[in-house]
């Protein structure tokens, strides 16, 4: 491992290179800044990434000839680039994303990562994000690391020896913090409904945001819950500290919290630092439905942009406009359905911010189906719970219309009768 300045290290990048950038809060900001200093002399550099926190200046329109963003999941900092056609989206289940690198579908020239300082044995930690980053490190010809004392040292798959790092840059930077989303009345009601069907001893998967936080806040009287989730955030901390989440009934990694990355506030980062009760593992393992389903009562809570009256779930686009990504939704929906007493749940507000119904007779033109109608079981809005499993199309339509905002129910019933002949 050769120590360089950031600019010296990024001189190893050349035009037409393929670069991977570390995920979420682990995105190495000092290396990104140095990369941008090289931007005027670079052409056709392909950037590969999942969601990253912080800025993504390489996605700016003025650098369209220098960089092309290839997002495995579309975060807010690259969304405009993808929607404008200066970048693009790679549709893929998160469980399969590491195989893009391990099976050499994408051969990386450079991986830009952020790590903890090496210990006395020369081992660094990928910290808060293992996900697909470990596979990228294994695949890349050149690994450039930002060594950051603020990066937690985490247990699991994220340990790499300095011999695997070609060039290192020392720069200490506090990790980006994502404050917990405020829980409104609608989210609270959704949380209460979801909590009402979560059994003691369940293994939970959920993401970040107001609805997951609301669900978690309603679980304080539950017992022996576990976590096996692609990500964790601050919402789990109170339940861990009060022994509501203890993983005692999990089959895989009993007593441990399992995730592939963590994203939240400093309180979360401090909690996972050198904590053997938290394992951050490779996404190919964490999101493997067969692995997940070995736990009992897997309860997977995912959201949606839109759902039609047959149960088709769109979660990655607004019509033809790409918005986010497939992520791990199908990995966990399938796993929950296969788990003993598992519950796959789609939870969403009944209305968009503009007052449009999220429950529609037909998905918008061009909208992508992330979760098929055959995979959907429970759907929850602030108006209640519908279990679509085993229901025919007419029964599904009736159940989903009752979850829509009352303002839209009559119209939905009329459209279902006229367009689908199912109501």
C-alpha cells in the first residue's frame, strides 16, 4: 500500500476507465473531489455505484463528456443525470449485483473506497458499507482507499488487508449523517397496522424513512425480534437497547443483527463500531432469498410508488421516469413468502404529495413492475390491511379499493368495471 496525496492517487485514473465508488455513507469524498480535479482531461469514464450519500459532482451536466453514471440504484444525487440520459440505470436484484464483478460482467479498472485505519495486523475495515463493495474490490485492477479514522470498524465480511490496497490517502472526514424522517399521522397509522401483524420472534427487514421508523416505534411491546436486512438505520437502536430486538429466535446468525450496509446518524455509527453483535456481510449472502428464508417469521416491509388493482407493484419508476431501483425488494418479498409464518408486506400512503392515488386501476404508461402480482401478499395503507394471497382479481380489486383514499374509491371502482371487467 503506497501512501499518496489524493490528487497523486487519482492520477492513476485515465480516460475510458471503469470506476466503482463505495456505497452510501462510505462514499470517499476526498477521492471524489480529487477525481473532479482530473475531470477536464478525462473522457468517457464510466462510474458504477449503488446509492451514495454526499455530492456526486461527476453527474453534473458540464461533465457529460468526462463521466457516464451507471447506477445500480438511483439516488437523489444522480437522479437527474439518469433521467436526462447522461447516465443510465442497471436493473438488478441487490442479491445479484456482486456477481456483476465476481463473474466479470463488468471489469473494473479502479475501485474508490473508504476504510478505517489499519489495525496492528494490517487489516482495514470497509466500515458501514460491505454490500457490493467487497466484490468490486476483488475485481478492480487498482484499489484506491481513503483512510478515515471516523470510519467505524465493523464485524463481518468487510475486513481487507492493506496488501489489497494499491494506493491510500489519509483524510479524516465525519461520515454523512441521515437524520430520522419525521413520523406524521399517516405514517403512524401505517406503522400501527403493520405492527399489529408482526409476531413475537419475527425476523425483520425494512429500510429507511418515515414508514419504517413508524413501524419500529410501534414494536416496543414485542419480544425476541431479529434483524436480517439489506440495511439498518437509527430506527432499530431503541429496540436493540431495550432487548426487544435480540435475535434469539433467528436460525441464521442467532443473536446477531445482519445487514449489508448501515446509514444513519453518528449514534448509529458509534453503535456498530467494533460491535460483535452487528454483522455487515456481502449483499450476495444477505439478500439471498434461500438464506433469508431459513429464519422464522421473516417480515419484509417494503414500499412502492404505485400499485394497481391486480397487485402489481411499481417501486422504481414514475411512468417512464426512472426514480430509484429494484434494490432488495424482491429478494426479501420472496424470502418472507418462503419463511415459516413469514409475511411479505408492501406499505405505502394512499396518496402522493400531489393528491394522486397511489392505488390505480392501471400502472402509469411505462411504469416498471418490481414485484409481480403473484408475489404480493399484504398491502397496507393508512386505511387498513389487505391480504391478497389466494384472492382472485375481483377480490383483489375490492380489497385494494378499500385501502385507497375515499376521494378516489368511486372512480377506481368505475374504472375497474369499465377497463378490466373485474369489479
